[in-house]
């Protein structure tokens, strides 16, 4: 038929128009979801060129080299939650 989803399903039966429309909407939602994940990966990739790494042992504040400012999460998680996602404050509490 060489047509798009909506036209093909509509050509098969007019009531199947919604099925074609829903497949198009589902594709756009999946693309948006994966773009967010790719942006997180790119952020981590470009931050990996800093010396020392933002999540490295040199930036920790305790003797074991595992924590920075938040004592209940590791420095790698702290960097991801604070700097990449921005879902926790500087005082290690979640935003409301």
C-alpha cells in the first residue's frame, strides 16, 4: 500500500483508524522516553573527561573515599541524583 499506519489501518476497516493512530502515538512516546535516557548517558560521557572525575575518590570527604556530602548514598549516586537528575538538594533532601 505504501502508506502510513493510519491510512493502512483505515483502508482495512474504518474502525481501525484508532489503532493506526495509537501506534503512531506510542512510537512518539517511546522516542521521547529513550531520548531522556540517551541524554543522561551523554551527560555522564562528557563529565567523564574531567580530571579528577566528579564522582571520583579525590572528591570525597570521608576516610573510606565513598561519601561526599550525603552520608546515606555513595558519591556516584550523589553525582547522578544531584548534578545529572537534579532531584536532591545540596543538603541531601529531595525537592518537593
